[in-house]
C-alpha cells in the first residue's frame, strides 16, 4: 500500500489521472492516463534494493502484449516500524522503468 501511494503520487505529479482500482482485476496496479496517453504501471515495494522483484506470469504476459506503454515502479529501501501489533511503512526510494522493457533484465522462473 505504501508503494502504491508513492507511485500514484509520482504519476499525478507528472499530470496523469490514476485509477487504483484496476489492481483487483488486471495484471497491473495503476492505470494512468494523460490526454490520449495511457501507462499501465506495475508497482512493487521492497525493504531491500531495487535489483530484484517478483513478477507474475500474467504481469509478464501483459508487458509483452503491450510494449512501450507499461512501466515498472519500484519503491525500495522501505523502512518498517512496528507499532504494537501493526507495522507501519515509511520512506523508500523510487526507481521507475518507463517504458518497462523486459529485454533489458533477467527473468528467472521460480
């Protein structure tokens, strides 16, 4: 949720309208539009570095079927603070791959 809020803030600052409800039914987390431009954004959050994230088969298929219009937003270095029985996320540094080109990374099946 913390990474989603950071991604939405990032794209809104760039002038996009963001639909956050799509993550319930689509293989991406944000649908961002600006005029006639559309970005399909996959959001990942991690306490570690930005070098490796898990992606699903559906996410990979969607990026391959929609080249040039998919982005990967990774919020890394997130700090988790425990407050009683709940954890609270804070901070993090964004890395945005736009467009997200699957050919420039290494995919490994797990």
